[in-house]
C-alpha cells in the first residue's frame, strides 16, 4: 500500500514564533511530500525488480526516502503549540518522563544544553535525538546523518537539523533554532513514546 503524507496535528502557523508558518508549510507540503513520493516510487520499482543487482541499486533510495518519511512523521508529532496558542508545547509536567530526564541528565535544562551541543556537532544534515536505551533502561542522546532513522534507541524526541528546517527564519544560526525549538517540544508525546518503549522492554 502506498505511503501518504500525514496531516499536521496543528495549523501551519501554530508553532510561531519558534518555527514560522512559511517553514512549516514548505517543510510539510514540499519536503516531506517529496520523501513520501520518492519512497513510493522506490518501493514500486523494487517490486518490479527481477535481479539482485536491480534490487541493490534501489537500496540508497529506499533508505533515504524511507528514513525521511519515518523521521518527519515523528517530528511533526513531537512538536506542539505553546499554551498561549492552546497547546502544551514546551511544558514538561511531573511524571515518568521528567523522572527519566532527571535520572539521566540531572535536569531538563542540562538535557537541553547537552542535546543542543551534540546536535550542533552534526556535520552537514542530520537529526538530533533523545532516545530510550532498552538495555540500560535509560534515556540517551544520539545523532544520525542524512535521513538515517534512529535504530539503536527508541526515539523519544527528534529534531531535524537540515537547513530546510530552519534556514528561512534563523539563517546560519543553528544554535538559535535549537534554543527556540524547546519552546514547542511536545513532552506529552515524548512521555507516551517513553511509556511504550518501557512496556516493550519489559516483554
Ligand atoms: Fe526536514
């Protein structure tokens, strides 16, 4: 079955002033749509491929566009409007996620500082992640290059550090984008993902 572009769970201007309406519109309707379209094309070509060589030739397109679709689908949901705009963006309430953050990093502020430092260290395009390690049962930071999905941890929060995610608003100042994005992080979604990861790891 063909992949489709998921709707955003909020209007395009709902994350302003942290992320502009122009960026959200282009990012969702153009960039994410292109990953979906190209993934469908690559999967259709794979289904028709009749030799190992033909299938191997499609691996890069499957990884890039499949990763792009997976990562952006996670990204939209891990953002939310701030309380002034009717959401819970940027609000970390007491609960299992707050406890896990404090256990691993000491405080939310320390997590944000470490996350931003690690994510700023990505050379070129990629993603910064807060993920849950099922073996150690702790939250950890990670980065992935290009559109590689996070595989060794369960994704809890992912931040797109491709230029298309910030350049129209923040130009070359990635650090300001990374500071602002914490105002619209959806910690309720992050806590839901953490709870799911913890329950899976207990199986
Ligand atoms: Fe993106």
